[in-house]
């Protein structure tokens, strides 16, 4: 059994390999002057089960292309089975045609992954679980919420309120609340499909003089989480943190969240970033071990 730590998830991939005591196949990669990706795999894959760990955070298209090249090459070099481990699955938010004529981007991504030879697929907190049904090969999404909640619990945030900044994230807050205690809730958020502007409706939450954590799958521009933090602070919450599986942190996201009154931002290494404090290595290693790795 071999683990390939892809260029976008090298550190995480190596941690997973170490936990599994698996052989690591290093990747030689570069970008040509015109932007094309080059990949070379260094191992004998014949008859082996291979797990390729590569996130598709920005630059998404390059990271996706590198993944496709790695999967196809491993299969071409006669790997028995290839598990594509994509901690952050890009394009998952475009999972339907919201406006007439739009590309259903995630379906195209799935077709590409399958066409290149993916035999099994593993991700973490994909935006909508329904996306997994679009795969023909076995596909699973793991949740990093218990790991994030444990992180806060270890730092003394017991009985903290878990808040989802929109209805879609309510399951995430619920999962976290099982560990933190302190209850959970969610807000109602609307996004303008054309401008991308969001508006969050304020509602009364049981947070006065309590610590609180906002849990979301993705922090992109930070607008969603910042709006939730402001509401919590306005309602008298004590310490307020923002937590997510995928800290994309585009542009001024970090500054925006801190300026909204947050006491900190905690993400996972599904996406390498300055706030990727919690590692999902054990989560991925356990899932791979369960399927016989
Ligand atoms: C969308 O519903 C997601 O779950 C996130 O809430 C969203 O992607 C966050 O985006 P932003 O940080 O730009 O508000």
C-alpha cells in the first residue's frame, strides 16, 4: 500500500502515511512557463492499492489537474486500486443549475475524476452530502467538526454555544454541540445569486455571557461568518470564535472576521492556511485503515 502526498497536500499526506505506516511515493512536479502542470511519480505501483492525497483549494484548476494526472499515471503504472482523497472538494457549491444555462460544475469534476481512474473517493465536509450521490464509484465525506470541537473543549470552551451561520451548516453546529455542550442554533442567510451579496437575519440566541463558536464548512471571503460573529457579540456573547473545515480565506477574510469582533479563527489542514491549526490526518488515516489500508 502506497500513499502519494500530492503537491497541494504534501504535509497532510505525509502525516497520513506516517499514521498508516505506509510507503510514501514522492511526487516530482513543476509548472511549465506557459502554466501547464508536470507530474512524475516515483514508485513501483504494480498491483498496489494507492491513496492520493491532494486538496483542490486555490488555485483549484491547477490542483485538480495535478490530481487527474496523478490518478491517471498511478493507474497507468498498474496500481490495483486508486483512492482519491480530496480534503477540500472544489466546485462542490455549484451542484445544481441555479440560473438557466449554468454549468453544473461539480458533475464535470466528478466525471473527470472517474474518467482518470479513481476507484474510490474520500473528502472532508463536502458542501452538500448530496454531491456524493453523483459519483458512480464509492464516495464518502468525513466530518472534521468533532476534531474542531475537541480543540475548543481542550482549551476550556466547555458549554460554549455552537452556531451555524446558515441553515445548511446546522448539522455541523449540531455535531459540535454534542462535544461542547452549551446548545446550538442556526441563522437564516440569503445570497443574491447575481451579486453574491449575503444578508443574515438576526434572531434571539441563548448566548448572553456565554462563549460561542461559529461553525461552517468553508470560510471564503469571510462575510458569512463575520455576520454571525457580529450577531453573537451584539447579543452579549463573551468569547466568540470562528471555525471551519476549509479556511480558503480569500482576500481580507481574516481581517474582516477579526474586525467583526471574533477572538480567533480555527481551521483544518484540509486547506493549508495561517489558521489551519487542527489536523485531519487521523480522520483520513482511520477512514483509509477501515477500508483495509
Ligand atoms: C455556503 O453556504 C458555505 O457553506 C459558506 O457559508 C460560504 O461559502 C462562505 O462564504 P463567505 O466566507 O464568502 O461568506
